[in-house]
């Protein structure tokens, strides 16, 4: 009655639905089976039969990667050290200064390296800063999968490494690359069959590295990428391909001239590259020897390189005219030129006119310049190269020392707060490695705006060591982020005199 179903009608509907459901399952199963068979045939891997092709060379006036964007640069974080760097793997390696140690020859994982070293994988994963792999032999790169496969030519065991290709291995936001040496306990041909077939075979070697991280900060651009990339690739004389993960078009645009001189080929956007590329030699990752410098003994391939070689390379790249500063011994009536870097934000000089007057009284012709993120690098390089002395408070602007002529002077003003160790690591040692004269002026509490802001009894003024012990965050917040300086020009005068004396002795 009412809405009650009739028994006969219910059984008919149920049996009809059951028959169609069974038919649907059968059809679905046949479709899956057919798809599996087709895909298996399509992706069946045979022995390598790659087409021998080379990467396209860069046209003389073509951008390496188009679309450099100043807005993107400005979005990058402004810190000039790495307070936010995660220490997920080695939390005990970082001290309050933020400095990284100079890398010594680390333990290397030589995976069955042969005496002739023509078929090998050598990975360094326990250095203090970076991790890298060098592969010689049958090397296959699947960019979109961020994987590198090494096919051995003789029996070997399967090994795998996970390499972060940014020069600071604890950097977050940079994906790791999986490096696998295939196992071939009986038949090397079986290992070859297990690897993806080559779509493109390159005669030139390659360097695989990542951008992102702290790039966008001028100092990190050089210390983390350009200097290590020079050390890794200079030996090839341009015959090397760059495989770039986490590619930043604006970055490659900004440093286009440098990248072009290191490689004659278009950079490959690794994350979007679906082809399997094959090489006879590949370096995975960039090795940071020390901050903004090169340790000659660590240069790869037995090609000894120095930081002076890097700065000479930059002078050639940008056709900088000066390879020596003014010699007051030869030209006693001429005035050497001093470039004063006036920062636009924290750690600024508050009395630029007084400093300028003091420098002029010491015998300098003075230029005051504020760094611009949007300035063409060639323009910056030429401006800096025309000076004999670079003066600035600790910060990324002092990176421009790389464009000074050898024998010139760098004066680093170190903000108050026991920052001398960090200042020497970031600039003091690199400047000396460049063949420049390094002078340092440490700001007293009375010259720091922190004194007026916090008062003489505040721990930041009274006990900087205690602030350092409390951790990097407070060091960065106060000594780097909230401090400007008002130089006592009488106290600063001897430092200016040292710079003049150096130029007189040349």
C-alpha cells in the first residue's frame, strides 16, 4: 500500500542492475589491461641509441634566459647573512656569528674509482658546507625527475646519493637531486637496459646546480653561485653545459655576461626538461670553498684557481680598463679616488658630509654612491674599477670589491657588536685573496645609533658577548638590522692615512 514496493518489481530491477554492473567491471578490466600493454611497449627501454646532437650555442646578442625582472629581485629577502637557513640535518654546526668554516679536503666516496678514472662516481656528502658528485662515464640526466643515473661499464653494486645542488647544503627550498649508480653484478648490458634511453647526447661536459636559496642578495649571488660556478667550470674554456634547477630568469639575465663567458651554450631549465640527456662527464652541485673566495688546492681537475683569477676574469668579461690603482710614487700630484658606499637603509652612515670632508683632507677625490638593484652590472663594474679605494659599512655593497684593480684598498667599517669575525670572513679574507689591501675600522659604542636608542645599560650596548650567546636572531635584529653609524672622523683619520700610505708605496 502507499509507497511499499512490490516484491516482483524489486527483483527485476536488482537483477538488471547486477548484470550491468558485472558487464561494467569486465569492460573496465579489459581497458586497464589494454592500457598497460600499450604503455609497456611505448616505454620499453632498449640499449642506448641516442642521436648525437649538441646544445644550441648562444647567439652573440641573445639573452641567456629572457625575462629579467627587477620586481622579482626586490621581493628577495634583504638579509646579508643567513639567519633563516635551516639546519635540519646538522643543527650543531652553526655558531652565533653565522660564519661557515673554510672547507678542507673532505672525505670522498670514491665509488669503485678506476686507476684511469674514466668510469667512476665520486661523491662528497660530508663536507662542512656543500655536497657534490662528479661522474665520469655513461651519465644520464632526467631533468624533470631531478635524477642522475650512472651506468657502469663493469660489475658494481647499486649506490644512491641525495645531493642538494645549491652550494649551502642546509638551504631549504632547494630540491635534492637523486644520483644513482646502477648495479650490474653479472652483466653491464643489463644495467644499460635498466636506464632510460638517451634522447640527446652531448659531447660537452655539464655542471648541474640550483639557483633560489639566498640568491637575490648581491653578496650571496657571488659567494654562493658565481664564484663556485667559476671554480667548477672555468677549466672547460666555455665548452660546458649548465643544467639549472630552480631557475631564476632575472638572475641569469642580470649576470648574463658572466654566464656566457663560462658556457657557450644555452642554460637548460632542468625542472621543465623532459628529455633524457647523456654526458660523459657531469658535476652535480657547487662546492663553496670559503665565503666569497676560492681555495686553490680545492679547484677541480688539477686546474689551480685563485680568487685573483676570478676577479681577472670579471675584468676581462666587462672590459674593465684598470689593472692597477693609482701609484702616488709615480704620480705624486694626482689624487687617488675613493668610492664611499652610502647604504639606503640599516647600517647607514649618518654623517656622510663629514666623512667626505675627512677623506678629502686626507688627499682623496671622493665619490658617494648608493647601490641600486636595477643598475646594469657593467655600469657598476666600470664605476668601481675607476676608483682606488672602496669604503663602506659591512654589507652587500662591499661585494663590489671584485671589480677593483688589483692592489687597490677596501676599508670595511664594522658595526658595533663584536662583528669583527664575521666581517673578516665575509670580506676581509676574500679581499686579501683578491690581491687587495684590506683595512678595518670597528665602530665604538659612541658611534652607534644603538646607544641613543637603547641607553648605555642595555645588554646590547653593555654586553655584546651575551647577545651573541643568546643566538643569531638577536645579533641580526640589533647589530645588523637596527644600527646606523656616525663615524668619529678624528678616530677614523688614521685608517684613511693607512690607505694613502699604501698607494704611496706602490
